[in-house]
């Protein structure tokens, strides 16, 4: 059977839908074009504001310091980058495939008087436009589940980190508390799309975001994928009963 006729070679998931692999990137871009202006507000609504605590926890674990450089992948609105600089980090390359998100982040930076230490780059998580071994830390928050090939994005993380550099990923994950699971499912598939329709006038995008969480590998499987990319000392920390998780690894 030829590669063209083998569905597993040419299709991938977009939420619960199967789509042509070549189409996923544009579909994801359309989602984030649609929600960019409301992205931070909707993150507050999606997590009931708890995403701010989760992000602070990731920065607590990373421990930015003077001279430390970071690449933040999928961080177009600047949330992680701003926290990194505020905690003493020296510079951040913010890479996002979505120009609308980068535009929103630049505007936020200007509004807050942040004119130094930030480099806004339109780029793909699977093909980062930066040199091998060039950054002290790699972070990504609520992004990696949207890439077409997670393994390639992880390979890129390992490539761009300096020896001794740290990988940090904050992502929605799989609920570890059975009592919470049913409540979370009801919220994700009923309330969240409704909020998307009311607040962002976009029910479909938030339906996709809820579905994409369920399609993402669970904590242990994702840890194994990080190890397969060549990173070491992989750990993860569940947040809010596993609704989100922070995975950490090191470039040896």
C-alpha cells in the first residue's frame, strides 16, 4: 500500500476530527487568529483564573536569574516572557506561528513599557528559527498540544538548549482525581464552548480547544516522549488534580 493511501500516514487529529496532516497547521492558525484579542480573557474563563497561578508555579521552578536566556514557544501574548523578565531573566525570544498573537503580545509589551529583552519571532515549533545550543531555557505553555508533530517540537527543544539547559512545559493534561473528572468533562464540553460563544463570538474554536486537551498524551506518556527527544531527568508535577501539569527536563 502506498503512503498516499495509508490514512495514518496522511491524517492527524484536529480535536476529535481527523484532518489531512497538511491542513492542521492552517486550521490551528485560524483558531488562534479568531481568539487572539480575547485569548487572555478566555484563559481566565477556561481556568477560572488559575492559569496565572500555574504559570507562576512554572516560573518558580525555572528560577530565572541574571544572564539567563529563554525561548518561549507559542507564547505570543507575552505572559511567560513578561514573568521571566520580571523575575530577573535577561532576554526572551518569543516564538509563535500566529502573527495575530504576536501582534497582541507586542501591543501589551508597549503598553507596559517593555522595550528591552524581548524578541518577537514568527516561527514554527517544529522548525525553530534559532541556532543549536543557543538558549539556557525552553518554555511552552498551552501550546504543544496544538502542533501537528509533538515529537518534532520536542526534538527542536532539545536542539536549541545549551548543555545543562532546562525544558519546561505547562499544558492541560489528564485529570488524576476520579471525583473531579465528571465535573471537568461537563465544564469542558458544555460550559466552555458556551463561554467562547458569549465572550469571543466563537463557539467552534473553544470546542476544538476542549477536544484538543482530551487528545493530548497523558502525563506518563508525554514524559516518555520528552525522554525520547534526548532530554534527561524528566519529572512532572500535577496541578489542580491533573487538570494541568508541568513537565521538566534537562539537556545533558
